[in-house]
C-alpha cells in the first residue's frame, strides 16, 4: 500500500507542469496570431472595400488608356510619314513630268545664241532677203540646240515646247501666238557647244553671217534661265479617215 500511494503522489505532482506547458503553447499561439500584420481593409465594411477596389481599377484603366493613346499617336505618326513619303514621290513624279512638258522654269549652264538682220543696205547677190533672218533660220538653230542635248529652250523668253512652232509673219516671227522682231535671242540649257557648232545648218548660218553681214553669235553661259511655258498645251494629231 505504501508503494501504491507513492506512485499516485508522483502522478498528481506532474499535472501542474503539463498545465503550464499547455498554457505556454496557447500563449505562443496568441502572440503568433497577433504578430501577423492586419489588413486595414479587412476592418472596413464591405461597401467601403468595394469602393476602394473600384478606385484602384479606375487608376489601372486610366493608365492603360494613356498607354493606348501613346500607341495610337505612334501609329498616326507612322501613317502621316508614309503618306508624306507617298505624296512626296507623287510630287516628284509630277515635277518631272512638268519639266519635260516645259511647264516649269529651269536654270543651268548652256548656250546663248543671237540672230539679227544685216546692217548692209544691199546684198552681194542683189537679193534683199539675204540680209534678214527668216523663220527657218531660227528653227534651224532651235533644232540644232535640241540635237546638241538641250533640255529647255526659249526664244526671246518664250518657252519652246512640243506644240510650239516658229512661223514667219511678214518680217516678224510668231511663237506660241506671240509676235517677235529681231534680234532673236535663243537660250538653251544643257546644250553642248561643240555638238551645236558641228551641226551642218549652224555652219551654214556662220557662212551666211560672214557673207551678208548677218549677226550670228554663240556664247556659253553658266546661268541660263528659261521660263515656264505660259500657254495651253493642247496636242493635235491626225486621225485615220474612215470610209
């Protein structure tokens, strides 16, 4: 009996330690729970939490809209650049066609040719027509300049184009519907002097100038200016006759 009683005494004496251990574990659990940062929104009513969520999403949406606006601006700028490049190409093409048609003024190095009537009162041949410049003389100079590589020609500042004709009206010339009297000053951009002087008709004009006192001079110029054609380009062409 004495041994049995002693064992019960030891069992009872171990219970307070067990209780203390459980108490400490519970205390540690409470401290651990309290050490977790609390979510401020968790203490707010659900209605206020929803308002906050909406506000944050609105900020995100606004940021996305700003990004979309920047992307649209980049796309529009790219479109404008592409349109400008296409427009510039079209403008360059039109400018080239206008130059070929004589509708644009030009400037550059070339030749200046002057033709004028003779100062003699009598012709060595007795023919008074030998002492004046005729339309075919001016036309011969213009054709020789084209063959010499001219890119633009003007006679007395009247642009010569594909539809132009040099016509004789009495002792004057009719060019593009305008009347001109001597001296006739022909300006040609791009014409090569050697090629022009080698032309057979040009050589003949030099001979006539020496024989009849006609004025026929050719000079090079680094700044020849030819105006644009001021008339209306209206080509006329033949059509086949139908039976």
